[in-house]
C-alpha cells in the first residue's frame, strides 16, 4: 500500500517567514507548473486528500484539472502545524530562548506559545494516517513539509517526538513528491 505525499508549490511569503497555518498564496502559474510535473506520475484509481489551506487546495485543484480522475477532498488533519504567535514573523526575529524552550520539551510545549504542541500535531496527522492504513488503498495527500515529516515518523512507528533533534531534518522542496509504502 502506497501513500504519495505532494508538498505545495513555492508560496508568495517572504523568504524566512514563519507561516505554518497562515493561509499564504501561490501564484496560479506556479501551481500549474507543479501540477504539470506531478500529474503524470501520480497513481490512478486513488483518493486524493488535500490540506484545506489555499496553497494545497489550489494545487490539488490544478492537479485535478489535468487528471479528472483525481478529485480533491479537503482534510483538516493534514494541514500544517499551528505555530502560534510565531506565524507571519521572520524566523530570525523569534527569540532564541523561546525557540530553544520549545525544542527542549518538543512533545508538549506549544509552538509560539499559543500554537500546537508536537504531540497534538502528531496525534492529528496520526489520525489521518491511521484512517489511510485502515482503508487498505493507495492514496495521495497534497500537503505540507511538516506533515510529510510527521508521516515519515508515523511510518516508522513513532507516535510522539520528545526532543527537537528527533524531528526529521531532511529538506523537502516546494512541489516535491515522495511516497511511502506500508
């Protein structure tokens, strides 16, 4: 059983801006370029879920325009992590001590003080992952880098991350797609 994970395209957010759950946009021509790259490699006869955030929903619709057999279904469980008061701020402007406190107690400290904890995020994504596994079918998710990293951990049996250094650091490019097999 295979889950194909497609990261949204490059957004219009300023480089270095924190925008987890912030609904930033992607230019239509950028979405179209990514859709054209991935549409032909995506499997057939599968369900395609997408984060309801515009950057993913628009890409899913662009893919569906090229592949009418893939009809997007929004799933809020595969939206990006809520980073609280850090949202829409440059990462470089976030107080280092505040960031380090979060990564020291990565499981339960809320990102940005008011956002989700990693435990909450992993639980939310884990529910979608468990439903996918229970379906017994291949699927596609149009989602975010944080969700893709969470899925890698879930695939490996890790339901919670205690420390920041346990979080996957592998870069995931805008518009990149990866697949996992169970």
